[in-house]
């Protein structure tokens, strides 16, 4: 899901032969082949299930489906802009490599654009992005109404007890505080945790624009869409606030950081939502399971299964490790939440493979065979 100078350096001077890249996705008439229609409908299928679930639950809670603070809309617009910029960069660099000049002609640029960004490919990419953010909108609504549909149900004590039983009676967050200290380390882990909000749009855009084959990108985006739905279901299964809200004194020694400010904001929003659910404020607190961990684990597993560059694979696993440490250290999650996130992250890949029909061995082979993303 990345691109480098060596990749572009191997750009062929002529359009790819039939049966490769976009040609492998479409037939000569430019329509999706039957074997690839599943890739086209996988994302919308997840979105439809998610939006139906959100409509049913919000109706049961007596609330309309909404986009609190227009967050989903703004993030969708942001990722569309990022994709547009990357597509332009993709075309310009390919045209420059093909023309062996830093200033390719307009004809060369148009030739690459027609070859690379066909209508069928645009439909696939656009459908995947729209479906992802429709699912995200549904997720926010589902998560928000958990305390209304399960009033008074909180499993923080049970999850904390289970954590301590796994660590010989010690609290895992306290162990990390003792091991790492509570100074500058808190800011490092805070930055690692907040990286999630750039990680989502960044990897979506790169997966769909720069994947060595579009199958891999669609598999990845579908899997991450499924993570929204699995996380929302888990909040209803075991409602919990998280250690920092259940036992705030255990995190009182941590310095003020971007994460502590976010935690305060989310608590204020939850209290406002519970005072007046119709106010339009989002309720975004839910510990079980860890969405951050499931997203990062899905990304790391996908990078491994799809045979991405070694540096990408290593980086993905490092990000996952830092995220797990951050969620415990900063009090967002119990260890059990993170373990559940890993399970759901793997399940998301499995479900996405089934929905899209992508054969991982074929996708990995295409990634290894093709010199450039198609």
C-alpha cells in the first residue's frame, strides 16, 4: 500500500497487456467481470448491514440517525481530497517516468490517466470509500446509544478483575507506569495513540491509489469497514467505560497530553448526551473491544498476507505494539479489550476475504509479479 522510486522506475513504456492490472478487473467492454462483482458489492453490503443496524437501534432509543458535529462528513470530504491529490501525483509521476522527464507533456499525462484511471476503477474506488464512511457513520450512531439501550450495564469491574488475574494480582497499567515512568513517555505513547486519526484516511487512500493490484486495496478497505461493525457489536455485548473512567486515580500522575484532553472531552460529551440524548452530542466512550487495536492488527496482518515490502510490514507491527502499550498505559482499555481487538482484526480480514472473493495467494502473487500498482 505504498510506492517508492524503484517501483516507478520500472514503469513500462507501453500500456499493460490485456489480463493485467485494470484489465484483470474488467472485461474489454469495461464492465466488471462476474468474478469481480463481489469486490464491487462487498463494501456496500457491509454499509447496508451497518446502516440498517443503526436505524433499528437509534429508533429503539427514540433518536434519529445523525452525524454528530458532522464528523463523518468532514472526514469523508478529507479523504476524498487526499485521494484526488494522490491520483494526480500518481498520474504525474508515472507520466514523468514514462517520458523520462520531470515535465511530462499534456498528452503523456492524459495517456497515463486514461490507462490508469478508467471509469470501472473509479467506480470501485468511489464505492469503497463511500461504503467505508457510511459504515463509520453507522458505527458512531450505534456506539452512541449503547448506554440508552443497556442502561446501568457496565462490566468494568469484571474486566479489571480479569486483567489482574492475568498479571498476578497487579494492575497492568500500574505495571507499565512503574516500568516506563510517567514523564515524557506519556507524550510518546499519546502521540502513538493519536496517530490513529491520520492512519485511517492515509492508509485508505494509499491502499486504493497505490496498491500493486486493486484487489488488495479493496480487500483492505472492506476489512477495515467490517472492523467498525464488529466494534459496535462488542460495545453492546460488554458495555464498559475503560480504566481511566472507572479508576481515574490510577492515572492521575500522567502529565496532560493530547490524549488526556481527548479523554476529558469524551467524558463531557457522554455526560451531556446522558442529560439530553436529543441534544445532538455524540457519546463515544466504549472500552470493549479496542477499535484501535483491531484496525492496526488488520493493517499489519494484511501487509503480511499480501506480501508488502518488509519495511512496511515491520512498521505495521511496530505501530500495533505501540498502540497496545498506549491503550493500557493511558487507561483507554483493559488487556482483555486489546486481546478482543486482535481477534476481531483477524476476523475482519477473514470476512473481507469471503465477501470480496479475493484469493490471498493470487493477490500476493500479483503484488510480487507486477512492477507497478494497477
